[in-house]
């Protein structure tokens, strides 16, 4: 086998690190962040596709159709996750050697970093029928940081993904009973990730690999809102999958002996993957002037994230084995006074990751989100919002088989056996809304 073929196959194995794009976020399944509205966070995201105003544009482009006034929203969320990723019995199998335990730190504490997420939107009323809007969100953004000597180092050590989404929107209300909206999702993604590489002898220090990439990509959103009476608001929306293509580089260093020829930097590497589509249905029932009940169901098409496809010179597809998932939420808004509103809710969110296919860069699990929030109208046109969420994660296995230099005499296999335990997150959010 030629050196160039050895290098290509080795990169195909080592570049599985790009699976960072599925790493667990703090408050929604897999790598999706749903904190795009403080009002929504306060009721556990239970009525957003049926609510009106610029703060609901991410969930439904029809949210600004037929609004009495133009609206604007600005919010900020602090996401504070906690948890442990611990080794149970991970094994490394080097060529010609008996399988051995992976050494190093056996418990990584809080590998998912704290995050700070801004969001904003505006909806301009042109006339009683037409409106235009713009939402600015960061739906897929997070960072993880494992120790250099963590037992998980061959899967991940440093990870950072930032996605900015601009959603220009146009909405039309043919009558007071119905609103229709469509939006274009323009996304800028930037990723940086790294992991250790095993040398052939356990007596040698690890090598290291870093992959960086960025790109612009596009999707779309569409929705409808129906207001059959003063009591009920209904909302239905669909957000497309976005095919992302990142272009960047892979840098490899620290490999010794027969692997030394793989050290170096390769430019113009491409990696493509798809984010999930989302189909949403919401209802808001105004029981009285004070009390509103909210409900929302979301089906997320995570099967679209079936593989990460790497271009030349790697030319490999890395299977992800994600499944479609459900999210169900219920909540309540209660107007204590005409100026002051309290709200709360509960959300169950299913993970799309599966046992046997979950690694330390994807320590995701199903979760329950408990929420409280409040709003206070300081004037007729300005309202301040605040929310707090406690997100409780189930324990989950970390057991995805990994390989390096696959198909060569240097083939090295990692058999992870770990657990995500004690994971939870606190999310605090503040923001404000204005009509004009």
C-alpha cells in the first residue's frame, strides 16, 4: 500500500472527530438550541408556533401576519450545564498487542462549556395584510472541553461550533382569521474541533489532530396561523433541513514511527452534513382574560443527519445513525394584573442519538425541561421578560466503536464503554419586546 493511500485511509478514520456536529446541547435534542425567545423559555416552548409577534418568528414565519402593530424583540440566554462523562471499561486494541484499558483521567467533569446565546427579531407592518420581518438566531452553537489526558481524548478534547441564522420573512393575512408566512434561512457555520491520535506503542505520547471549517448555507421556513375564534389560536409550521458544507483544513502532529509521514496540514478539506427538518403544531386556548393554556408538539427529522461526508483526499462517509425524535410541551400564561404576567411549563424532549452509536463528543440524552417566566409591561409599548429553566437529563451510555488507520497494518480500534451521569442544566434568560 502506498504512503498516499495509507495517509488517506488514516485520515478517514481520524477525521471521525468531525462528529462534533452532533454533540449534545444544553436545552434541546442533539446540537439544537431552542432559546430563541425569552417568553418561549418561560413556558417551556409550549405555544410558539401559535403565538404572534416578532419573538415567535423562528418557530413560525406567520407570527407577524395581521399584527396590529410592528414589533421587535431582543433576548439573551445564559446556559449553564453540569454533568460527568465517566469511563466504565473502555478498551484500546493496537496491532499485535492485547487489548488494554485506556488510561488517563477516568472522569471528566462538566465537559460541555457554559454558553451565552443572544437572539433578536423585528416584524414591520406594511398594511393590514402584509408584513415583513427579520430574525437573528444561533440555533446550532456550543463548545466542549475535555482534559488532554481524559479517557475520552481519542474521541474529543476541544470542540466549538457556532451557527448564525438570518431569517428574512414575508407574511400575508388574507383575513383576520388566517395568516401565512415564508422565510429564507441563511446560515453561517464555523467549527473547530480536535482529538488525540494513538501512536502504535502505548509507551509513546499521543499525536493530535485539529479540523477547522466554515461555510454559508441556505434553507427555508413556512407556516400558517389560524384564529377560528377569540378563544383559540392554532399554528402549524415547517422548517427545512439545511445542507451544510464546511471548507477548511486538517492539521496532524505528534505521530511517530511508521505513522510519522501523516503529520502535516491539508487545506481545502470539505465536510457536508444535514441539519434536521422540524414540523411544529401549536395551540393556545384563552380560557379567560387572565388565563391562557399552551401546547406544542415538534417532530424533528434527525434521520437527515445520517452521515458526515468528507471530500478529497479523504473521500469517506461517517455514519451517524440518528433517528427522528419528538418534543412535547405544555404551559400556561396567567395575567396577574394588566401589566404583570406569570408563566410556566414542562417539556419532554427525546434524544435522536441511539445506544451503541453514542460517543463522548455526543453525550446527548432525553431530557425534561421545567420552566418559569414572567413579563412586565413598563409602558404600553415596552415589555420586559425573564425566564428560568431547569433541564434534567437521563443517564446515557457512551459506546460508539471508533477506529484509526482502518484498513492498514496500523489499524487501532477503540471500544468505548462510558456513561453520562448526573447531567442537568440551568438556563437563565432576560429580554424585552417593543411595539411601534
